[in-house]
């Protein structure tokens, strides 16, 4: 285990009768999702590929998550339950689990998502036939509305190889969510820990770091059922969500700023995202400053000018109207460029 991993776990899992060198470590991170985590665990234990261990990392749940997970631990020797003694957040959860992992490959699953039965089999087969230069695999996703059961859309990745520069933008379109990703454990040891100071987006930030040194590949089949719901940690529904977005976006920009300067279009877009979060949170002056930086980086477009004017009013309601107008103008501009080929 590399020295940078630090786990505040309550006691060590019982290693008796547990395989010490599985090919895959599956990781389910959970927090107060006792009603959902069993479904995620079942999708791991039901895999057609069976040479794995399953680490369930509980970030100090206050519901009956321990009882649910420990019941699985008693029934299946591949299950290992680790619990933080206090809530540590996403980055620490990944680092704790990675520090305990023994597999050649590590695959993650959020507690509200479900793996398809052949997910591990297909990704292991892909990795085993790939050169060591490939450090991360992703795959196809079926998105669902958890509240209505409605099928939303299917996403299949379409970029492989060296994708770092593309990933400096909204990298979710390259890698997908954590639940569809598999990484070589040797790559994790090389790249180092997940950032623990990012309340949101630490996974995508980590994947960009991987992409800077390694190639990315994917399986062209749907491997994951991803469920949207109001309690998802990626939802932006409260002022606290916006505050976390601001903190994380600042870190994202600052940590890659030297490279972002070489792709001014992406740099300006990221500054625009930061400015929107700031204005919606009520930080109008800070938002205006971010929009102004975006204009200095890549020129003043009409959509950006609308956002700047909206931020100068210092009223969130007016800014929301400006944001709507900016999005409409931006969409019209993109459609016109596609139509004219410019």
C-alpha cells in the first residue's frame, strides 16, 4: 500500500478466508442510502466475472447501512465493509478504498447505480488485451429517471487514446461517471490520491490527471444503468450545492490553468461556468470578474456580453433571465455555424 493513502476506518475488516489477490477490486461508496445500497451490491455480486473483492466504503452513515452491508459480508467472503468514523467526503472515500484495494484493476460503483451483469467481464477482457499505456477504461451508459422509471438516453463513448486536451473541458462527456470507470491499480499508485479539498468533481479532476499520462479506452457496450434523482450528489438544487460548485470549479481552473491557457476556448468556457455559479450564489462582483477574464482570454461574444450585463444588475432574478437569453443566443449561434459550415 502506498504511503499517501490514509484511512480513518473503524476497525480492520476480517481477512480470514478472503482471497488476497483478486484480479479486480470493486468499490461501492455509500452514505445514508440503506434503501439503495443493497441493489448496487447485488449488481456486483451478480457479475459473470467472479474473480473480485468488493469493498463497501461507508462514509459514516447514520441510518441502518451498517446492518445492510454487514449482512452481505457474512454471506459472501468477497465483501469487505469499511466505515469512516466521521463523514469525510468523496475524495477521502476514494482514497480509503483505493488504499485497501488488492486487485490489479479497480472499478467503482455509486450506491444508487447498477452494473450490467457483464460489466467486469468485458472491461477485464479489454484491459488484458490492451498495452500498459492504457490506464483507464470507460463504457456505455443507460440513463434513467429514478422517480418515473423512464428511460432517458443511451451514451456510448467515442474518443480513445490521448484525450487530455479535450478533457480540460466538461470531461464527463469523455469518461462518464465514476460508476462506469475501471483503472489499473498501478496507475492509481502512480498518479497519487484523489483531491480531498474538492466537494464536487474530484473524480473528473482525477481522470484528467490519468489522461495526461496514459491513454484512455472504452467498451462499446452499455455497462451501467445510471439513475437520476433529486437526492443525487451531483444535483444542484440548494445554495450549498452552488457553493461547492464554486469551490470545486476554482480548484479545477487553478490546477490546470497553465494548460488551459493553450486552449483559450475551453479556458473561457470554464471561466464562464465559474461566473454563472458565482452569480447564482449571489456573488455578482466575483461573477462579473470571471466573465471579464473569459472575455480577455477568448474575446467578447454576444452570449458572454449578455451574462456580463446580467451580473452588473446585482440581482439574481435578473441574472437568471440574462442566463436564459445567453443560452438561447449561444444555441442559435451554434446552429448557424453548423448550417453554414463556419
